[in-house]
C-alpha cells in the first residue's frame, strides 16, 4: 500500500516549486508557452510581481496535492481488488 498523504505532500512540494521556478524563468522568455497555459489554468498566477508568483506556488501545490491524493487512493483501491 502507498501512503497517500506522503505521496500527496511530495507531489505538492515538487509541483509548487516547479510552478514557482517556471514563473521566474518565464520572465526571460524561456518556457513562455507552457507558462501562459498554466496562467490560464491557475487564477491569479503571473510572473509580473511576487504576488502572482506566490499564487503560482500555492495553486501548483494544491494541484500537486490533489493529484497525489487521487493517485494514492486509486492505487490503494486497486490493490485491494483480487484478480
């Protein structure tokens, strides 16, 4: 069995930091296409000021946490089913 909360927290940290760093990198026109797609998905996410970058961090963390939670719960549910 997978420990769902640990998986969720790990993915939240990784994806939150990833979005935060992408918001810094996109200022120099590197990864701009990917960042614009994420701006459309995450409300308040931007690279103009620190508030927008922190929103990218928060929204990315929430997204990573929810993804980890879903993966962990589905994996553990499938593990219980006998083939």
